[in-house]
């Protein structure tokens, strides 16, 4: 069974979505995996969650793909106090009100059926145009990050964000 999922390079902002190079994932078997769900369903759920989160839709839109108590961790100072996926998705919703032209480009998207997780590598671009920790700087960041979304029962139970926030904050003129 061939399942068309996502794109290799995709730029998304609240105003526009452009696909540059479509990809497809070959699914050998859509049988249930350890912990529940199938490779096809967790890949689809991860893609939908990623798009909702990265466009600032908040927990209201993201919760459909997560358990209510899904946890979150990141070794990045701006996110150090955030411990739930609910709080992280709402943080992303807030950051889109500060970096109002925010968009992302997916560089890689992969499902690890053996470990029941999905990894997404993206590049976020945004300019400080409103609000925030200081008056708008007009400066732009282009920052790499990775999400590792752990699944159980077909829903995200934990997400780790790998991100060097210090460089992004410097680019924006916040550090």
C-alpha cells in the first residue's frame, strides 16, 4: 500500500501553503504496532498535528492528535518551564502573534514503526513584527528544529523538541 504523506519541502504560513516536492511513504504493512495505532495512522496524525501546531492553531486544533495529558520537553531556555503538549501548542499560538509572518519548511519527516514515533525536521522563519519581549525589532530568524513525537494508542503521548533557541533569540535581537 502506498500512502501519500506530506512533502519534502513545504512552506506554510497562515496565509499560504505551497508544496515544492511531493513525496510518498511506502507502507509495508498497516498492521497495528506495539502500543497501538498503525504506521499509516501515526504518520497521518503526526503530519496533521505538525501542521496545526506550526501554524499557531493552539491546543484546540492540536488536541485531536494527542492524549489529554501528553507531556513535552525541550532543552531550550524559552521552553524550560513548559511540561505539557497543551502548553507548548498554546505557546506556539502566542509566538505567531509576535512573529506574524511565521512559516516553516519541512526538511524531513520519518516514521519509526519499531519505536512507535515520528520525527519531523523543519526550519522555522519569522520576523519580529509585533509585541513580544521588547518593541518589534524587524529582525528575522531562520532556525532549525526537530520534533520527536511518541505515540501510544494512535495518539501523541509525549513530544521532545530539539532546538538551539539561543541562536534564534540572537537573530531576533532578543538576546
